[in-house]
């Protein structure tokens, strides 16, 4: 696989501080509760590093069970309720989801024990980067686009080895509600080639956030623009009755001759337009098989009082 010459890839969204709610628009918990949640989150991140170090030594079944347990426990510790709608295939898959917040990662891992694809900068974040590296995250170096085919090959090899992989193909975060805020390039197709090469299903996931007290969608968990990770974390930990919903859409089974761009468009439509109980729209050569949506599962404490151009790959 070769890469055609192309300018630097810098995905971005149109979101900014104006996309976030005002302080008086969201219910919050007392400062003491926030400190307890922050302490619990740090403890769970430290525990996660230890778990990630042990994962390569564990059989596949134990590996698959331990990661969601850690993610769900992290949600409980931070006062976040998790709702899962739909069911994953019982095989390795490429998970693709919209990207709103750093909290998307534990929400996704609570659904499926997957290896993540993330930008290289995440590996340098305090504690979070250590956890990401220990968990075998596949890092994308956006400053060296010629390395992208090797990254795609690594993802395909992980899928062939029986491990699921999760990617946020929008390439950046956005507020999650404003249609005009979404990255204009949509889902980037490169990582879909890994699913085609490995013969793995693609499962679209929709991640959404709402306030449990009112049931209304909220942009408060969004991690936007130049905002620091610490500031975003403090805002999320202060929220009262935050609920994150992960909707699992119908899996897509690409043919060996499938076009990655067409596959990316179908997956994007499934994430943003199609309910989890419906099949994704068909698009040759991407056959789609509908799945039944089981009852909703709730995990967590009960409620209380500027984008760059596409980086083409030659198959």
C-alpha cells in the first residue's frame, strides 16, 4: 500500500466555547462530592494501568471480561450512569463512533473490550497517556502522513488476531448536538480499509450525553478546541446525574472488494441518522444485516435529589 503526496492532515470541528452551556444551565454537585469523584477517577486510572499491564498475560476470555468491568466501575466512581442499547456480534469487530468527549473512551470500553486508535499526543497526557500505552493503543502520527498505511496494517493485524479495535473516524471532538459543528470531512475512510483487509464487521456506535434530572441532551461533557483536559474533567465531574448512552447500530459486513469511502459513508449515516433498532442503509458493496435490539441496560448510581483534506491511500 502506498500513500499519495498530500498536505498535512489536521482534522478539526467548528465547535468552540459558545457550544458549551452556561454554568447556571447545568445542575452540579457540591465541591466535596467533586473532590471525592476526582480522587476516585485518579484511583481508577491508576488501577487501569495495572490492569492494562496484565492484559497481555491473560487468556482472551478474561481479557474480554476485565476491561468492561474496569470501565463500568470508573463510571460508577464518577457518578455517571451508562445506558447501552443494542448488542455487538460475538466476534472481533471494528467499532466506529462519533467523538464528543474524553469520556467517550470509558463509555466505549464498557461496551466492548477493544484496542483504541488515538492521536499520538494522547500518549503524552499525564496518567491517561500511560494507561493508553499500557493498553496497547494504536497511535496515529498526524505529522507524518506517510506512516498512515503502516498504521492501517497494524489495525488490520490486530483484527486478524481476534481483537476488536475502536476508532473515532471524525478525527476530532465536537459538541455532539450542533449539525453545523460536525467536522466537514465526515468520517475519514482510512481505518475502514483495515476492516476490509481483515474481513471484520464494522459496528457503528452513537454516543450521546444528557442530564438525568431533565433528560435533555447536554454539551457539557464535550472536550473542545484549546480547552485543557483538566478543565474538561473538572466540568464533567461537577455534573449532577450525567447519563451517557451508547447505541449500537446494525453491523456492516464489507465484501473483500468494498470501497472504504462508501463504507465510511454508510457507517457515518448509521451513527448520525439511523436508530439502533433499524438496519443501516444498504450501499454496494457493503452488505448490511439488521440485528435485534435487546432491552436497555443501565450501569451506574441511581439518580439523586478547521479540517484538513482527506489523506488518500492507494490500495
